[in-house]
């Protein structure tokens, strides 16, 4: 599962002297901060990198519904249930905008779905971890959506027009998700001793997996250099991880909880926290399909696809009938 269908890494960034005239003009457009639109000429690897990244991003939104969907029937109040339901539905919407953005690059949603279901395409590592108690709904919103926003706000300025425009709406909705998560954490952390213990437990389990969401360290990141030259990515993985840590540690303190990283320490000189990296061997094991929930997540998506076949068939039959009626009328 680690190696994927689109291989764009390892060739290094082309120097201007090695570029064709078309490639030079394309790079100049990126450097002027102009958007690339679907019908514009683009290098094959630019297209392939976008399909890989946007496709993975879309799959993450879809698979990402599962850990929270698990708690919809067990939300403690009607209000919490309504909020969680709205959030999970938003994630489905994000998946759909992103599949649409990806389709503008010449790949169909069916092809993308097939590659998710047969394990050829990835989705974010974080969704291979279980959600074990209600406080996890707080920690997912606060940390997972918080990390997602940190990564996605700069992506509003990504070079590919349809991706950047999808990000604008997605970021607005992710802000609501992050706040509802933090609101749950505030309630739990200020509640009974048991509730506070649940909040700490959720933070302890999700802290390092949340740091993994930003991808491997810069020296292990195979795509960053080229993706940044093309402004597909605006920041390195480590830059965003650092910003996330700097934003989140004061929030942990405000909650009265303890950061699971015992060595976390403010570094005056760098103006940020020194923190412990996640266990990268665990990260790569999750990417290879060996995380705690990889098999369950793929099984759930495959079952949904199989059980939804009759809906797709019915919609296609309806569309065929409608087209036939229209043809007769014409
Ligand atoms: N999980 O060279 P790099 C959300 C892979 S937000 C799995 O650094 P790149 C909201 C990477 O694909 C989550 N795989 O790669 C939500 C590559 O493998 P490949 C989704 C990962 O692309 C909240 C290899 O490692 N957000 O879902 C991960 O330059 C709550 C080498 O890595 C996005 O997708 C990972 N964490 O940088 C929904 C944001 N990290 O493809 C529901 C857009 C790396 O060669 C509930 N994506 N890999 O086989 C990005 O910004 C980038 O793709 C990165 C990775 C930063 C994730």
C-alpha cells in the first residue's frame, strides 16, 4: 500500500536550462502567482501530483467520516448529536468538492473510488486510529481538524484553481469543526474527575498521530521539493507541524490538561516549542496498512460501495429514462 499508482518523486526539480519552452512558460506563470486552470497546458507530472494529492485528500474526507460516525448514535445530548451529524455531513461534502476538483484533471470519480477501495491510493494516516470514548469527538475536532486547517489554509493559495477554490469553503467549515471539538474538550476538562480523565486519555492517544498528519519530516518527504516549486504545496511538512504545536500547546494549558510530550519546551531563540517527533516507524507501518484500524476502514468503505450499488443502478436507470423521454419529445 505504501507505493502508489502515481510516481512523481525522485527525479528532482528540473533546472530552467533543462526545461522545454512550454515548461518554462508554465513555471513563469506559477512564479507570477497565477492560477493554473483545467484547460491550460501543464506538465504530466504536475497533473499526476495533483491527482495523487487531491485524490488522497478526498479519500481522507470520506474515510474520515468513519471514526466520528461511530459516535453519532451515542452522543450524550440531542444538541451534541445534531452538531456532530452536521460535521460528519460536511466531511462528505468536502470529499465531493475534492473529487470534482480531481475530475477536472481527467480522472473519473469511479476510478478514484476504485483505487481507494483496492488500497492503491492512500488516505490520511490519522483515520486508522480508533475513537474509544466520547472525549475523542472533542479531540478529533480540536486536533485533527485543527491540523487539517493548519495545512489547508495555505492550500487556498495553491496554484491549481479548482483545488484552491474548493479549499476556501472547506476551511470555513473546518473552523466550525475545530471549535465544536474544542468546546467538547472544555466541557469534559472542566467536568467530573472521570470526564477530565477521558479528555486527557483522548489527548494522550491522538497527540502524536495528529503530528503525523503533516507527513514525514522534511528529509523523508519525497514530494515536497517539486510540489513547492509548483506551488502545489506552500509550506514544508515540518513548518506546518511546528505551527500546529505552537498553536496547540497553550490550548492544552488552558484546558488544564497535560501535553503527552513530556519533553515539550518553549525555545525562546526560535520562538517556538521544541517537541518530540512522532514515532516514524509507526507512521510508515500505518501507511503500509498495518495501523489499528486500516482493515476495518477499508472493509467499511468496500461494504458501503457494495451496498450502495442498487442506488447507483437506480439513478442510472432514471437518467436513461429521462434522456429517452427527452429524445422522444424532441
Ligand atoms: N497519511 O513526500 P510527502 C481531513 C504519504 S484532513 C497518509 O511529504 P506530500 C479533514 C504521501 O502521500 C487530512 N499518507 O508527500 C478531516 C507520500 O506517499 P505517496 C487530509 C501520508 O504529498 C478531519 C509519502 O507519504 N489532508 O481529512 C501522510 O508532499 C476530520 C511521502 O510524503 C490532506 O490530504 C499522511 N498523514 O505531503 C476529515 C491535505 N503524509 O503518495 C474528517 C492535502 C504523507 O508517494 C474528519 N495533502 N503521506 O505514495 C497534503 O498537504 C500533502 O499530501 C501531505 C503530504 C502534507 C499530507
